[in-house]
């Protein structure tokens, strides 16, 4: 329903439109993966420029989180773990 897109941000609407386009391809099996934040690797390798890693490191070093963050959840998945999960799902 097009009216529902007016309630979404431009980014969210573009993601939903792309999902609908993929689903409209007849004869193709498709799965849409929408992971949260992708950062680092399962063995701890991370870019020093990674915003999430810098935030978490700062929290650990200071022993404190920004106001309100204690009430929030940060969903992060390691890039290599996500890639493995997608490949495993694709070859089923």
C-alpha cells in the first residue's frame, strides 16, 4: 500500500520498496536479510574507524555510558559471522 510509505523515513521506504521489487520477481526464490549493525569480526578484528567499536571501547574504558544508552540495546553482528550465516542459508 503506497499510503503506508508516507509514514516511513526515506531510508526505510527505499528498503521496503527494494524488498517488494525482489519479491515481485516471479519464479525466483528470494530471502531478504536485514541485519542490524555490522561491525568487526568474530575473532575481535575491527577497524579503528568503526563507530560502534569506538563507542563500546569508550564505554568500557570510562566505565560509563552516554545518558539514555543504558536503556537502549545495541544489536551488533560480526561481519564474518553474518557472511557465514547468509552462505549457510543460501546453500540449504
